[in-house]
C-alpha cells in the first residue's frame, strides 16, 4: 500500500481578524461623538436670527442679538414729526412718553422662535423660511404725551381769529385773519401713540380746527363811517341806516355838523316814496301783472318818472284817494312817519295834512314836503320786509303780496341804474336794488338827497339807506362822493378779502 503524498495545510494566524471590528467601532464611536456634539450645538440658542424674523416689520434675519437690538434701537429712536398746518415739529420719542424695552423684546423673540428639526439639519436639508413678526415691548405714558402736547402746541401755535380793522383816510380795511386751534387732544394722543409704536409711520398730522376771521365790529364800522363824513367835511344833516339781511343787525347813525343827533328826522321822501307805491299796487294786482301795470312800475322805478306813479294809483287803487291808500298800507305795516298825501302831478291837491312823531320834533325840523315824507328806519325796514318776502317766502299783507311779486319788485329796483350815489361805491361784483330821490324845494334849491336800497355782495347782503340835507344848495357832486364813499366803506367791510378801490383813485 502506497503512502499518500497529502500533507495538511498550515493554519493562518488569527491575530489581525479583530482590526475591522475595531476600526468599525471606532468609526461608529466617532460618528456618535460628532452627532452628540452637533446636537448639543444645535440645541444652543441660534447665534443669528433666521430669515423671515422681524419685529414690528423690521427684518432681523442674519443678525445676532446685539445687532438686532441695535437695529431696533435705531428704528424706534427716530423723532416723531407733528404737523400743525404748515409747521413741521420734530420731537424725540422720550419727550412724548415712549419707553421701549429692547432687551425684553429680544428675549421674548428667542423664547418664541419656531422649533427646528435636527434630523433635517443632520441630513443637510434647508428648512423653508417661516416669516414671523413679533411686537415691540414698550410703554407709552399717555399722561406724559398729553401734558407735553398741552404745554408745547397750543401756546406756540394756536392763534385766535382776528377782526377786520379800518384803514384811516380810506374806504378800505386790514382783513382779519383766521384762527387755528388743536381740535381734539384725545385724538392727537392716540395718533402719537400709534406713531411711536411704528418704525415707518412717524408723521402725525394734527387735527387743526380753523375758525374764520372775525367780521368788522359794527361799533368800529359806525366810527369809521362817522370819520368818513368828517373827512368829507360835510356839515349838514346826514343819516345812515344799515341792516344786515342775514342777522338782522341794525346800525343807524345821524350827524349834524359832525355832532350826534337822535336819528329818524322827518325828510322829504321825494322819489323814494315810489317803493311803497309799487308795494301797494302789487297788493291789489293779480299775477301775472297786466302789461300796463308792469310798464308803469318799470318807468316809475328805473326811470324815476312821476306820471306812471300817478297812473298806478289812479288805475289800480283809487282815482281820487290813491295816495292815502298807500299811506294806509304803510300804517298797516306799522310805519307812523312815512306817508303820501297827494299825487305827483303839479297842482294836485294836498289830500290830507298829516302829522307824525317825526315831523313834530322840536330839536330838528327840516321843513319837509307836506305831500310825502319818511324817516330812514322805516324805509330801511320796508326794504327788509320785501327782501325777506322774496328770499324767505314771507308773504306780506296776509299773502296778498307773494314771494314772486316781491322778487319782481326787487328786479325793478335793480333796473334803477344811475351809476351814482350808493351804486358809485360798488364794484361790478356788487349790485344795488335801490331808489334814489331828490327834488327842488319851494325856493328852487335841492336841499335833500337820498338813496335807499338792497345791496347784494359776495360777502353778504344788506339794506342801506342814506338821507342827507343841507340848508344851502346841495351840490350833486358833493352828495355823490359822500354817498359813494359811505357805500364803499360798508361794501368793503362785508368783503375784506376782495375790496373795491376808491373809484375816484382809479
């Protein structure tokens, strides 16, 4: 039997078999250590804020705590601008009672930051930005804000309205100025608080109440008119009656040789009596007016013709006693000093000798016409009633004279365009619905000149009645300039922002 040649293999050494396990374990241990360190680092507060984080709209993404607080401090330290009309006033937030706490704001922000996923971080996945806006922790001392406003704003910037004042030696005025005041302190405080808490809305427009300029004091107007009369060196008797058609306020002055006298002297009415004639005719006529009556009224007022006045009374009142019917109508309205006692036609008889309180005065007697007389206040009051009838629908004589008829009467008075007396003092923007009057007395001279009407102006309407008397011949140019200056002085008082220049200086 042959011996086998097989010999057993030598076994390899097992001393290195543990090395892979060791290296693997070390790797795992090292990886675990890195993960633990990374996790620990991940758990620490973020050194910078992620994108999308803001406070009151101020972005803080990419900023660390110090820089974030600095940015907030910078934003909320900007002065707040208060606007008062054209004034621009800047105040520090501290002055206005603002106390921010930036440290507390940052701490609250950190506390409420959104939770991050460590696993996403571990695998290098970027988390989508989640915008979050946080409020600023701050206090506003509203009592301090209000106190500051009260102490600073009204004393410096509020201003009262001023009145129009006359300019001596002219017919003009220094216009008054409007006033301004802080309208609502509470609203202003609320608006300032909102601005203090806003990083970009730092302007507050204060609610300012404007009060219009004060009108000319009527006492000053009276003084001004008296000075005008004195400067014109008029030494006769003159009365000026003016009534505001909005308020009803009356100014009535009477001067004789520049000395005050009791108003409502008895004057010859002359053609101003045609206003009551027109009213009495309207009372007895139906609308629409007969063409003859309308034509007569126009001629009587616009052209100041006497025959149409007689024709109206004879045709529509009474052929014999028409003037006395006019007088009766005046008495019904409460006027004791205005009357018509005969027709205009030369040679017409005096129908009645009429005594009145005015023509029985003993201090002043102008020897007025026995046929027609008036006093300024009654003529002015009659125009006041006609105006209210036309514009406020206040019929006269229990509805016998309607608003439309009153409007028609004023339209006739507007057609009396003589470009003199009251009219001469008015610019194109002003209109006068008026009736003038003068006549030769028994001595052949003109002693009394008058003008009475409603004056329409942009700044307000008014009644103006002027009667003037001189013992000698009353020169028309003298009367015209005096009346025009008085008229313009009153017009400019009502229209201080658009005054008329004295026509004689143009």
